[in-house]
């Protein structure tokens, strides 16, 4: 498989990465920096969520796909307890981690914290880690809501454990990434992003039951393309708003006398509403109904009833707009624009945590050009923002690639 980026719009394309596959670029960069070839390469994907938003931390259902935009980690073992990291995408900045010392938060730079957080979690679990030289590089768009940070956490966790002869399950790896983010980076995210980055399946979206972490992969119909449109809206308040939504869901769960909103049925939601305040009720209604939509979406895809996809994705977006209140006008405009072009086929909605970021659309192959043209002709005029459009493929979860041969074809 090649690391091809299919994109239109105004993103600055890294010509090195497009001429040469990103895996080769990462390998060469490693060799130039450290003076000898990397022993192996890890590839961890970003993700797009097809449906099921803000349900993961409520113990509910999500339906993401890993995508063919990746973080690569090139690795060679050292014979001491030092982990050196070079971040190719941050102008070759470096971080030196001493495994014998406690991890400290880097106030000046954010990227090392994802790595230090993962190291701390591995050590908390008493895994004996080997020192390593690393190069990190990737093409998951950053700050776009496509989980570049989860891909980095998972890539680092896989790189360090593989180098140290430790084998972890996809769930264990994902939990290490999530705990790093919750406890070190201080973002109260759920498990979805890390778990799909470890458990993605080529050509499939994966339904995750976030209460027992069971996964079911569901083939995505080849007659649709996954189109992701980055609104280019800066996601400024996302962390505080995200944590606030979590707190509101917890308030609602406590009102219904359950640990997680997943345990509340649609009927109970209304019958036992009592004196629950309006905001908490709206948040709970979104979560309870969104869970039901995930199950219905999976059913529709399994039975090839594609006629219902449009309505389900529409209802999900409308619920994020009016009940969970996490969309912004530019995103709503984009969704409406694409929905109009789709005219009842496929489906479109905001994807990810909210307050900007991306829209995901399942677009019938014969309408892809039309959708892109509609966005390119109208979005900038309406919002003054330049979108970036990506065509994604559902991809495999994290893998270790031998550096002795090309990454292409290994999945
Ligand atoms: C972010 C979080 C996920 C999930 C989504 C919303 O991506 O990292 O855990 O909560 O938002 O569905």
C-alpha cells in the first residue's frame, strides 16, 4: 500500500512525501540523523468516525474507521535507558527521555508530552523498556479532529513495546494511549480514537461497544467513497468544551441512577426525566439516541439497505447541532451543502469532538466530483475559509513494518 495523499484544496503538500512514500522518507531521515538504518518501522493510522459521537465515554457505541493517513515511527534499539526522539514534522525538534527518571510535562512544546505520557503509562504497568532512537513523522492532518495525537500515542506505544520484546493486545495498547492523554496530557478523551488506531480493518468500519470494548468490523460498500472535508475552523475551545460535555453527561447519568448513559433506554429518558435541567436532558437525549443510530447504521450496512444512511447521518448531525451543541456555523453550512448535492444518497455529518474540524461524507462514487465541485465553488465564498478535501480509505490498525522491504503492500 502506498502512502498516497488524495487531496484537493489549499493544503501545502510535502513534495518529498508525495514523490517518495512517507515510510521511505522516514527511514531515510532516520539514517541521516542517526548514521545507521532503522531496525523497524511502526505505522499507526488516524481515524474518521462514521457515526456515534460523544458516546464512547458514556459506555456506548461508536463506528469509526482507521484511515490511510498515518504516523510513522522509525526505531532502533539502544543499549542504555535513553529514548531519543526526532520529530520530522516539527522541524526536526528533538526530545531526550531518560527512562530512569520521572516524566515531566513539557510546558513549552506539546508534542513531547504524548510520548512522555505513553512512557509513563508503560512504566506504571511495570513493563521493562529498552532505550531507543526514534524518528516520528506523519501525514495525519493535525488539529483537524482526525486523531493525529492518538496515532502518535499508539505508534509510540507499539514502537517501545516491540523494541522491548513486549506483546500487548490492541485494547492494552489503546488504553495506554488513552491513559497517557487523560493523565499526562490532561484531556479527558474516551477510548475510541486509540482503539480504532490499534484495531482498524482494511475496507471496514469497526463498531466498538465502549462498555466491554468488543469490536465488530463491518465492510464499507465499495460503491461509496469516504470523503473528509476539513472546515479549517480553528478548534480553540475544544478541550474545555469537551470536558464540560463529559461533566454534563455524568450529571445526567447520576440523575437516572446509572453509571453510564449507555444504560438509559429511550423510554426511561423521558419517563424518568423529572427535574433534570434542560441542558443535561439535551445532552442525555443526544447520547441515548446516537447509540441507537449506531446500531441501526451497522444493521443497514450489513443488510445493504443504503437508503437509510442519509437520514441516520443527517439525524446525527442535527442532534450534535441542537442537542449536544458542538457544531459551528461553518460546519453546519458545509454539511447542508454536501447534503443538498447528495440528495438523499450516501450521507454526511460532522465527525469527531466538534467545534470545527472535519465533516465526513459517504459519497456514491458517481457523485464524488459533484460534491467536491460544490464545496470548492461555495465554501470559501460563504465562510472566508479554505477547505481541504481528503479521499480516505478504511485501513488496518497499527502495524510493525520491517525496514528491509517497502511498506507498500504490507498492511
Ligand atoms: C474525541 C475524543 C473521543 C470521542 C470523540 C467524540 O475524538 O478523543 O474519545 O469522545 O471526541 O465522539
